[in-house]
C-alpha cells in the first residue's frame, strides 16, 4: 500500500476519532484532581484497610496510535517447528497446537516460557513480546508487545498460551508490525489521580489490595480497516477475603472509568 493511500485512510480514521471523542466528552466523568482531596482520600483508603504501594504523582504523556491489518504471521509461518499451525485470515490470528506439550509449574512457568518465546522456530517475533502477569491466569499465560511507545494490552496484538493440567499445550497469536502515531503527545492522568478517582467512585472496596496499576494501549475503535488505540490505566484489585481479583480500566487521557470494554475483552488477573 502506497504512502498516499495510508495517509488518506488515517485522515478518515482520525475524523471518526474526533467525533467519538466529542461524544465521549459530553458524557465524561469529572476526575478528583486537587492535591488536598487526593491526600485525604489516600489517608481514608488506608483506614479502610486498602493496601497499595507508593502512588506515582507524575503526569506523563501518551499518544493516539493507529495500526492496519498485518499478515506478517502468515508470511513467516514456515519458520515454525514442532507444532501444528493454522492461520485465520479474517482475524489475522495464528493458532498453534504444540507437538510436545511443555511441562510447567506455578513456580517455573514464567522462566520456562520466556526462554521458549525467544526462539523464532517456536514463536514468530517472540522477542517483541513480554509476559504480562496482570492479564494472565492459571489457565492462560499472556504475552503483550512492548516497544518504544509502550505496551499494548489488547487482543489485536497478543500471544496467549493455553495451560492445562500443568502443561502448555498451544497458543494463539496476533501481531501488529507497526504502530503509527496519529496525534502529537498529550498529557495523561497520574497513577495517584486514577487510583483515588476509582476509590471516590466506589470502585475499590474495603479490605482489598491494589496489586497492579499499569499503563498500556488498548483498542478504542476500528474504522476503515484500521485500529485506533488509546492509553488506558489497568488497575487490578484483589479482595483480601475472597482472594478474587478484578481489573478496572481508566482512560488515561480523560480519567474516565471504562465501565465496559471498548473491544469486548474481559481480562482475568491472577
């Protein structure tokens, strides 16, 4: 595809994005932002037995990113060994069943699979992925792409291993070769602002622990065969009594709590 055509496509996509953002802004929630309010909120959270580490107060920057469908997996599938592979053209997804399942334990599975991922005859572009414990569970090990623009927590670019009875039996993989910056960088909400806002909106229950608070890109919308990503805070909260974890998502630009996934994903943290 020539550069001019790509440029036209992303102009159309970004116009769609502008409309979406305008409508979202009209219904946006206000973020609790004053220093004094945040400080008192943190104190109140600790009194209610909510555990968390030091909360970063720095407001960083992030982008609107875009990508287009990519068939790099299909073009390189012949490099894979010792596995039965199928490629789904519609979703650009590679599905693999390992000829020899890999035995893992709770203690060693990260180390074992990190080594497996780095070998190109095992996983295509494996060096571009990083293990994401926040998204993983006892039955799935999820790896996400990481690069200079940040990590991507989204099923459009993800490596998911299936674990059954102590064995990794196969995986599904999606891949984005290149992320394109659609707009100049913008300020984002700090970790402290996001966490205190979640509490103020009754999203963090008493007697719980914030086990993860990570910033990553996730899909906002699709338009003209292109995907637009925005930065989102993924905050995982673990109930100290039930031991059940839930992950809350917050738009890093606006501070709005994402009540339902923009892309249908339901992540289950460990």
